């Protein structure tokens, strides 16, 4: 694994990039899951709509945690 970029080229260490990536993926999931929830609601499947709503809430929590972690690390 020594051939992987570890910050020398991009200037962003893997651990920092990983938190940024995680946060971005959580936010992207919130948007995607909203579409899935709307699809289920349109088809009258409230159980599935509720499932996607809960999943959206969890992804939103992950994004908020990632943003908080990034704020604290970037401030130092």
C-alpha cells in the first residue's frame, strides 16, 4: 500500500481526506434517500417511506458529526 497518496502530492493527509469523504458521502446519501422516500410515498408505501426517512436522519447525523470533527481539526 506504499504507492497510495498520503498527502505529499495533494497536501491533504489520508486521515483528513477520509473525514471529508465521509462527510460528503453522508450529505450525498441525504439527498439520494430523499428521492427514494418520495418514490415510496408516491407509490403509497408508507413503511418504505418511513424506512428511508429514518435512514436520511442517520445520514444527516453522520454529516453533522463529520462537520463538527472537521471544524475542530481545522481550527487547530
